[in-house]
C-alpha cells in the first residue's frame, strides 16, 4: 500500500500546475459563469447539479482550496485572488483573526473535458460549494451546511495529519449519509507528508487509499481531480423521498388554476409542483432589507411572485385578535408592485399574502441576478422583508397562491423539517457602556440573530450594570466573535460579564428540577443543603503526539477529568485521549493549556454528554460592602476558597484607582475568604502654592486633614466604582 500511495502522491501532485498567473485549466476556451447567460444556466439539467461542503479541522486549507476552485472554474481571476485571499471570508472578524466564522456559498460552472460531444452544454455542470468553519465552537454552521449537501470534501493537512475536529466533522457527514471524498492538502510545503496523511485517513476512516486526492491549492495541483471526483462520485440533489414522507402525493393540479379544495401535488414528478424552499442563512442589507439564502427543494420561483415564510404566517395567525390583524412583530412592511395604497397596507400587515420577490439569483460568491430559482439550487432571495423576525434560519418559504385556501392564498399542511436547534453551552450578559445605547444594542443583537441562529438572547436587568441582554453561546470563541462583531459592524462599545455555564438545581424533597443560567439565580447558602447540583459534562477528544501524553493527562486530571481512555495509533506517532470533563473546566483555559503544554501540536474537540452531580460553591465578590453579582462565580468545593483569594488579588490590579478607598472582598456564604484594599488618590492639602499651610500651627493642619477625610467618606458613599472588561475576564484566569 505504501508504494501505491507514493505513486499516487507523485501523480496527483503533478497533474495540474500554475502557468504564469492563471490556473492551467484544461478547457480555457469554455464559458465561465461570468460569460454564460441565464438561459444557458437554466438549461443545465438537475442531473448535472452537485452540492457539496468543504469540512476539516481549523487551518487545514479549506478557504484556500475554495479560492482555488473559484479561480479554476473562472468565478474569479488571479488578480482578484491575489488582492483578496480567502474571498469566502467576508466578515471583518474573519479577516482579522484568519478563521472562518460563517459558512459561505458559491455557485460554479465546471466543464468536464472528458465529455466531448461537440456541444459545450453537454459537459457543463453546476457545482454549489459551501465553505464551512473549522473551529468546534462553530460546529452548528457545519451541521446546517452538511444538511444542504449530498457530498463533502474531507480535508487533512499533510503537515498535521488527522486532528480532533477532523473526526467530529467526518462523523457528522457520515451520519447524514453523504458521499465523502478524502483530500490531502498543502503537499507543496517542505515538511509535507502526503503519504502518511493518506495512510492515516485510510486507517481511521476506512477509505480506499488509492482514492485519496493530494492537492496544493497554492500551486494548483490536484484541483481538476477534485472537481472530477465531485461530478463522478457525488449524486445530484434529490428530495422526493423526504417530500413524499412529509406530504403524501396527491393529484397534481396546476397551481395557477388551483381552486379551493383542490390538492396540489407535492413530492410528485408533476411539472406543476408548488415552490418549496428552506432558509439556509439570512442577513440584513440596510438598503434592500432581509436577504435570504435558500435551498430550493421543489418547483420554481420567479421575480414578482409573492413569497412568504411559514413561521411568520403561524406567528401572525396566533397573534391575530378580532377583525383587525397585526403583524407578529408589531411592524408593517413596505411592499412593491402595482397595488393600491389600501391593498398594500393590508398586505404589509398580513404575511399570508406574501412579499413581492424583487431579486433572486445565485452567489458566485458575488450576487448574480438570475430572475428565477429552481429545485436543486442554492440561491439568494430578496423580497422586501424589513423585519429580522420574518426570516428565521430553517424556516419554510413558499408561494401562497400555489396552495389552496381562502381568497386564493393558502399554505402547506406542515413546515419542512428544519435544522436541529443549537444547544447553548455558555451564558453571559451584555450591557452597553453608555445607557443611551440600549435601544441600539437591542437592534444590533436582533440583526446578529438573523445571521447567527445559534445565538440565544433574552432581556435582563442587573442591579450593578442596569438593563442589558442575557446571551447564550456555543463556546468561548463564539462569545468573543459575537462581541467583536458588535464593535466592528455596529460600532457599539459593550461590556460583557463573566461567562457561566448552565446548572440544574434539584430539590432533595420534591425532586423538582430548575435550570440556572446565571450565577445571580444561585440559591442562598442556607438553602444550598436542600438541593443537589448537576453540572454539564462534555466528552473531550484530545489528539496529541505520544511524547506529550503525560502533560495532557495532567491537564485533564487537574480539571476533574474522569473515565479517561487512550487509543494508540499504529500508523503514526499520535495518541487519541478520551475523557469526561466538566464544561466549566473546559471553558476556563483548557484550550490554552493544551496548546501551551504541547507546543501547539495537540488538538482537542468536545461534545455534550449531559449533566452529572457535583459539589459546587458560589463565591460572592463584594466591592465596598456591596455584592457585585456580575463578578461572582461558581467553583468546585475543592479549591473554591483559593480561587476566591486569587480573584480578589487580580481585581486589585485591574480595577482603576478612585478618589476614595475601594475594598474588595471574596465571600463564601458568611465567611470572608479574602480582603484587598485599593488606596485612594491623595492630594496634599497641607501644601498650597509650594508653601506649607498653617506654618507651625498643628491644629490648622489637623483641621484640613479631617476635612479631606470627611470629603473622601462622602465620595465613597455616593461614588461608583468603574468596572471595565478586564475585571470580568480576570474571573476566568486560574
């Protein structure tokens, strides 16, 4: 097998190379998506459509390979790629951090040079690509992307081999029954080991080693083999089985002439199928309103048709009272089209009539207006929706006039299967720095929720920081990215409190369970004995070189890891370590500890594993005698007192000095664990204009000092201690 892999590595490594500044495409005279007409795209049959995702561990070359595929198929040229690498990463936070946060879509036209019938259209394939994030905190984006595809490219870096997130993404793709094409990347690097990476993929995933494709996206090697594998091995989109299961086939009726009581065939092979689509992603354009990226499952959508969303209709019907309907969000939407003012006002208040489709097309990744969208395609739709509540990810979109109902409009009997809802694993509160920005914060977070369906938000009020929002995140990086997006995209300075994980409090007597997502909800010390506490547990998968195994075991055990198992690889010098670790311990600093103690070679992933009993204590932080709930935290009984003392010392370093004395105390129940003092600024009241006041009169000096002391006492009573973001981050440090 080793000799076979060496031969294949050489062969696919030299199959295609760069020529000057352009890729050496085998068919440069063929039309690209920039040259092709809308009519020609419409003529591509559904059998020649392919939908696939690119999945891998973080920094294994997903975005670079996506750029290379775009250049190969003519979507972009060499100058565009050189001027803006990682073109699929559009957010500012993505370009600053060098990571992919949002899954991005691009449609390409690939000409298969092996098909030569004399007619260019016969060799034309439509390939829809979704570039996904690699970090575990954004695995929900990966799951949604895979649900839209029939296949996936599984990438492995030839210099790093299989990593923790590689195993996780492979498991997700396999569970959905996708066709997986194994690809080894970065074979041009001096320390690349494509043979070892391919053998590792064969041993771990059971793939045929001769079918592993070796690539270098920077040099353009192996790119055409990837495209050929996509069109050869991946099936075209087919949703008949799913639709037939949800909507039993009925007698097909022309939607344009369907009358009340007549059924419209759904999931059948009739040409008169009503349009059905699922919202894959959405974002807000300040000029055009809500833009939806949809997966068309059935039928055809054209501009000027009226489109609506299933959840918006249900919300409207639930909220309707009397004869005067109101929109679900209390707002009216502006409509376009040749309607009278009265009709427009009525339509804007009733989503059952739908919104007029203004623009529909494909992403290349730039928008390309098509005028129509048909089954099997991934495209964008702009229908004049102005509220973020009208387009939720996973919702069903349909044309109301194609369904039987009263007054010529109706809706499907049930919504399409959406996406599995994200489970927030980390909670924190967000407050505006300036209280006047509270409404701006609500509006900004509302738009972020439109684009990030994994973000959970509820309103909250804190006695220390005022009104704000309680947000749920998938992980620590997800939280950091969300805060950075608020600052970058909306120019909104905010303060985020110490993140906490959810707990379950069980009453020992009644066995009643209560979920706690904020430390402020923790029961008093006197009542703690009446409850059992359950904390969230995650299963950690850690892949490390064998020489760092001892350090990794120490890290896991120091964080209360149990059920530790190890699996040694016979193909390469790596160990896979499994353990059950409390989620709070993972959130704090486990990622940094793993990277630091393994010199960056070890990687880890985690999956939710339920809740387990634990002995926990709440540590209260008091500032000048007042409880500061945003700084309080929950810790395991072993080491809780020590952690409270450490936090008090760190707060002394990060809190700003004031004109009055600041006393910081850490308390567990009624016991004070630590006390730190920040002395006030002191003005020398005995000196004035460089001269000593009062000369040698001692009583005069005492009077001035007593007056200064009384003033500082009054300032301490009315003064507020400024708590900045550093104070909240200090709680997470060990």
